[in-house]
């Protein structure tokens, strides 16, 4: 870099240039225009003589004004008063490195590149240059274009620091008389660093030694935390919004997290609505993306990342203790179009009786997030299926209802092409009666054997669905238990922190309090170690 040079960046306007612009002040063009347009009419008239005298008078006034301005300008200095006093810093890129063939100047404020011999250089001279190795002072008394940039020429550039390696080579090449110790002590050497080389990532720097910093704004409080704090559980930012100027009625709290093993990224709390929304990053085993809990209404909605689960679950809506609705989406559906893919399943519950009632065929299920001994009865299961891409969709099931309270099965079929009604069929589990509706009157009626087989399939599917629902509630309960342990989730440990912790464990001679501070204090690694006897 080049430093302490004169930059003639500000344009200087001399008094002489100001005088040259005086001619524009007095304008006699209006009189000349009148003479040209009326030259024939005003010939040898009194008006023509008046105009001619007026033009002559204006020319004399202009000359006198110009003369007066020139006299005033001669008494003042026609130079820039700050010339040679402006200090500036820019970049010098030497030839030979980075594929550059000649030396170049780079203006740091604009990024403009100048050649060293360019006519439009905005610089006057260079006082000194430096880099990460040394500092050189210019001893040339010349303009910047006539200046030599060869810093190895000691007659033109004087270096400040010696390098130990270079000095040893220089001493070995010179005579023995220069090896005097007293003369060596007078030389100015570049002191070596007393610390070992280390690198600190920018995201690992501790911005708040006290742990956090708080700023108050209009109806808002912003708290910034150190994300690696062991007590903060990865909390980085908390924004509190209020509904009043005194900041007493808290309406919303927004928290941002990082470096957590449970992938929690954001939590939004609405105290007045008693609602909590949490967002998670990718990487959880369950594919959890977000969860919203409402105390009013006792509801919970959970979202999952699309394609992260084998079963295709993307959304789960709960009215706790009453109903669970699950939405499915298969990114890669099976190749057979006739396969029935469930896109939505709704399970309704009621408070459980003393035990399972075999006569009414009521099934008990332990809901997710509840105790295992507290169960509810399944009273209805409703499944919806996607529309297959086939020639006759009316042959495929659109919705299936299994009601355990009224003891019946209901099957609704997809609408046929150009149809406003769809076929349906109801099986009464108590009487064995089958009721239905055929949308196509010309369609052949189902045979009793096919109806009997369909009923047996529904009975088998009923038991299978109950088992699936119990497994899903059990698995989702595991997800909820992990979420409830969010206050004790360990942070993600990078190799940087693992090395830091291992060094703290190696220091067995220190007291327990000192070892604990060394384990978590990010500045401990930069302090000098105690020398043991």
C-alpha cells in the first residue's frame, strides 16, 4: 500500500477562471438583435445612434469590469491552498504476481485502476509503502511518475525492520568486522510473535463477553446473546414486542437459535393468544419442520418436510383428546395407477370407558403426549384417497368411513367422467344389510359374493388400521418427548470446541473452578499459560 501521499482529488478553481466567467454576466445580445432585425428601418435615425452608443458603452463597461477583476486576482495567490497537504492511502500491486505484467495503482475508494505512468494519475508523490513483512520510506525527491518502485534499491527506499533470516545471510556475506554484538543490538529487528499460529472463525468470536446485550426501542426490546453459551441453549436473538408504550403488555416474543442438536431455529410466543410456534431445520429423524400449539382450543398442528418420511406425512392436525387429522403427499407414487394412495386420514376419539368393549367393537388408543394408562376410544376413522389416472375412476374408492359407534362401513367412489353423482355403499355390521347407490343405472349390480368379500376385506382393514394408529401415536409421542426436553439439548460441538474442551481436561493441576472456566471461556486459549516449576 502507498501511504501519506498528496491526492489532488478536490478540484481547485483559481480566481483567474472566475474572471473569465465575468463575460457571461453582461449580455448585449438583445441590442445586437434589434440592430440586425431593424437595420433598414433605423438607418441614420436617432434610435439607431442610441443603440450604437449603448453597445459601445456596454463594451467599455465589460472591459473595465474584466480589468478590475484581473487586478484583484493578481493580488491573491492563484494556487490551491491545500496542495501538498492532502494525505491519502491506495494500493500498489507489483508486477510478477497474480499474472500482472506491470505495476498498477488501485484507488481504494472507487476501485479504479491506474497505470504507474498514466497521465490522469490523481497522486502527487509517495511517502511510504508497507506490507505484512516490512515498512519502506521513500527517499526520492521526484514526482510520482519519475519515481522508482524498486523497494530493493536501498538508495531510493529505506526499510525499517530487519528480518532475522535476511540479516544472517547478509552478515555471512559481509566481512567479520560487521559481526560486532554492539552494532547488532543497535539494529531494529522485527519482533517475532510470542503466540503460536491460530485461526478463529468469524462465527465463533464472542461478541458479548457478559453473555448478552439488550437494547430498548419503541414498544420493542431486542436482546442479543452469545450463541455458544452453555446456559443459553443456543439462543442468539430475542425480540419482545409490546402493545403499550410502557412495555408492560407483552404481545409477542421472537427467539432465534443456532448450533442446537435438535435443529431448533426459531420460536415465536404469543402470550395473549397462548400460542407457541416453533420452526426446525432439516436433519431431524422425524422430518419435523414446524409445530404450533394453542392452549385456547387445545389444538396442535405439526408440519413435516416433504419427502423426509417414508409414509409421506406432511401435516398433522390435532384437537387433543378429540380428533387427529393427517395429510399425506407422496413425491414418488407407485408406478401402478390403480394403487389406492391415502392422502388424508381423520381419526375421532371420545373418553374411554372402563375397558375395551368387545360387543360394540370399540378400540382403545393411548394418544401421543398422554400417559400410557390414559386411553381414549376410537369412534370413527375416515380415509380419503387420491384420484387415479385411469380410464374409469368411478371404480376406485374416494373415501372410506369406519364408524365404531354406530357400527357401519361406508365406501364412496370417485366421480366418473361427465358425472354429477358418485356411487356409494354402506355395510351395517349389526344386521349385515348392504345399502348403496349406483351412479350408472346401466352398470351391472354387484354379486352377493363380491359384497361378502368386500365386507371381509373391510373387517381386516379395520384391525390393521387400529394397529397403524396405535403405532403412529406411539412414534409421535416420542417426538413430543424430545421436544419437551428442549431446555436440556446439548449444542453442536465443532472440532474447534472439542479441542478447546480437551485442553481444559488435560489441565488437571488447576482447581475445579479454573477448569470449568477454561472449558467454557472462549478467551482462555489466548491467555499465556502458567509456567510450572
